């Protein structure tokens, strides 16, 4: 009757280490694909273009400041375009206020005013103060948070 020798502990440790390394490398390639980009939110003033280019019922994405600029019947508003779930950059669903915004990473949806309509996001989007100069230029004040109902009237 032949007897097997017990496994060499250094071989098991090496095998475990290799398996763990492969699993870790695989996990690192999958995590960025989830889109946890950690996009920065606006903290200071940013240009929003000119009011002449913003029709009523329009929602546009300003990628530089990661901000939505919208215009409805009561005026102009700005809100963060960074998903409150995992920090991915949102996209306007149709370019209209009615269409709202969507997150391509995990499926969250927001209405045109930034309220969550479909999770996993649990918080609404931040709104920023908007100033419109006499020449029609728009400035978004990223450091100045306002209520979601705040609008800057168009003269």
C-alpha cells in the first residue's frame, strides 16, 4: 500500500497567491468599467454660453464644468451633471427638460429638474445659482447652491 506525501505548504501558498493575483487583476479591470469615474462637481464660476442659444424646454450638458443648463417657462437654471449614485457623468436623455437625464453606468434616471425618477441614485442633483448679464452671457455660480425651484428670469 503506497502512501502519498502531504502537500508541500510552500506550493499551496504559491498557488493561492497566484490565484489571488489573477482574481485581483480581473477585479481591477472590471471596476473601472462600472464607471465610478468620480467626476468633479462644479465649485466655482463657469461660463454657460449665451441665452440666445438656449431655447425654452432645452436641457444641455456642459462637459467642462459637468453641469446641465436648462431653460423652462419660468427661466434658466443649472444643476450638477454628476450622478449622485457613483459619480458618473450623466447625459441628457433627449436634450429637453421633459426628457431629463440618464446615467449610462448603473441606470439611474433624473427628471429635467434633477429629481431621481429611477435608482439606484437616492439623492437629487445639486442646483447652482445662474447669472445672466445684459449681453446675454450666462455664468453658473458653482459655489452657490440654490433650491431646485430657483430660476433666473430671462429679460
